C-alpha cells in the first residue's frame, strides 16, 4: 500500500466528517437504502457473503457529487438490513488506477477475500489505458493491492472494464464488459487456474450476433451465473434506441438466458430482455450467498441521465443502491423478489379493503414517507391508481393491459412515465423510502425502480378508481433496527 493511497483515504474520511451534518439534515436521505456517506455513489461492487457477513462495495467519489477518480466504499451487514460503513477498501493511489478504481467483483480463495477491479488511467490528452487489478484481504476489512493481473487484450478498445470473477469446476473465469475496435458491445471471457494468470477464450456473445442483433456500442458490468437450470448473462448495454415501452432510459440493463459452453467459451442464448421498467436502475451485481440464494443489488441511478439536477446535491450527496433482491428463473423469465430478511423491518401492520367506484379516496392512516405497501388486486373494471405524495403514481389500465409509473421530473417538473404491457395484475408490492420507490409486480414478474423527490410536508397516499375497484391493502411502517 503506497503512501498516496493512505493520503487519499484520509482526505475522504475528513470529507465525510466535514459534510456529515449537511448530509444528515436532508429530508430526502434514505431510511433503509444504502447511500453514500458524502458525495456520489454509483455501481455496487464486490457483492459477496463471507464468513456470515455480507459485503457491498460501491463506486464512490467523496469530494463532489459528480464522477471522477473513484474509490471503493464499503458496507457490511449480517442481516441485509442493518449496514455498517467499513473503512475505505480501495483508493486511486497507484499508477495503474490513478484515474479511478472502477467496478469489479469479489471472490474467496485460500481463505482470503479477493477484489478484482478495473484500474482506469488517462493521459494529459484524455487517452485511456485500462488494467484489471487485484487486491487481497485476510480480514475482509483491510485490503492489500497486488497490482495488475490482466492487460488490455488485442481486438478491444480501452473501454474494457468491470471484471466479474467466479469459479466453475476446477477453474476460475472472468467476464469483462467491452467493445471491439468497431465500437460494438460484447462480453469477453477469460480463464485461469490461479487467479493471477488469465487466458482469453473469446467473446461469450456480442452485439450483432443472433438473436439479439445490434445491441449498442458498449456493454458494462457483465455478470454470468447459473440459475434454476439456466445460464444467465446480466449486463448493461449502452447505445440502445427506444422501442415502444422498451429502452426509455439513457442506458439500460437486461439479460440473456441460455446455455454456457465453458469449453468453447460461447453462450447459446435467446433474445435480450430488459430487467427493470423504472427510471433509475443500472449496473446490478449478483452473488450466491451461503444459503444458496442468488441475490442482486443494483444502482438506483443511470449515467448521464439528469444527474446534475438531483436535489440531494445541495446536501452534498447523490444516488443510492436498491434493496437486495432474490432472483429466480421461472417461466422463461428472470423474477426479482425482495429478500425475506426485509420483513423484519415491518412495524405497525395496517390492513384495509379498499373499494372505489369512480372516485378518489385517502385514509390518513396510510400516509407516510417510509413504508411497505402490499396490494392484492381483486377487481378492476377500468383503471386503478395509487398516488404517492402528489409526486409519483402507479396506474393499471385494465382495459388496455398497461401498467404505468408516472412521476414529476426532477429536471423540469413535468410529468414523465414508464410503462409495460401486462395481461393481468394480481398484486403490487411497493417499498417506499423518502426519495425512492421500488415496485414489484405479480411477485416480481416486473419491477419498476425509481427516485422521486416530493415536498417534505406532503406525506399523502391516495387511491383512485375508474369503474369499480376492489383491492386488499396491507401497509407496514419500515424501520431498520
């Protein structure tokens, strides 16, 4: 560890202390989501459970609410609810990562926690160099950088990053998000027996291949894993154009499902499926925990999508991570469900049958800023809507089979929406925080993840029905211990 790394970590810690009161005074700060102690947070990194402790590292710029030479911040938890800020894991203090310790992953080998990440380097003209790097820890808290383990391979541009490492049988594998020299997105696969020497096997798959066709100029944050008898490749392509309700954000996240051939290094897969229907979801990462569950956490943000307009910037912080979700593959679809541990946050259960007939109703006991709301939809003749603090709304149009999440834009205050077609809505589960909403439709068949920024004094929750509506509602206040 060089002196420069320690110096940078010390400066970051001082920034946390200097801005603590400013951050904590924001009514929009999270009650149960991971957010930065100060500055900007983006991709979750190194998500893993080791010796009973969950670790989530995160891309972090402590000195401003904009992107730059990233650190790896670090949270730990034993229950996926209560998280503690751990010492800074990585700082951009070496020649091979001086412009940022970019995203990566974690594995356990020889009783050590091993972090793989991308070292970002730029010269005075802005030309990029990229290195895949390794850091090790014996206690899961203090990390010793080991330097570069993989240089840029021939045939790819320096946009070559976000290594995800895992073990299959007796070998280690790494996928890296990248583009070829024609600036077409792809995922490169490497193989190793010792985590230090890596051999390129080729592209797992790429833009232009069947049946996905043209799929953007860069693929970020790949994650390849087996789930319920299928191999899943999760990644975030950049450069997709909107198609109907699809690809409405600046950049997207989605997956391919099929079969991975570890001998050829190729994946036989179907078409690309977008993973989240909301405004803010990007760069998710999964892990297999000690209970055999495939868990996922994502970034509740999108690069270059109005970031400079987030109102939390005035309180010296921006962005947060999603709640942890358990993944399953059911009916040719990736299903996302909130992890069961979150139920321990529930307080003050309230049950009510809501019947509406061409009317809007509000009950004071449903008002609030931080809660879980579960709606079992019994009957909707025409349409049904739930409005959150006069700033966001989820509406189901039963006649057209369309589910829509609408909010007031934090850029210009105008209404904006995201939608999906759906045959029938059986239930809606909302995790509502002070400035975010995560909606799980039909037990995770569809998910909408979004930020919203209502007025502090407005805590309303209202229900609206066209035609006759019958919904059974259960609400819990949410409180981390």
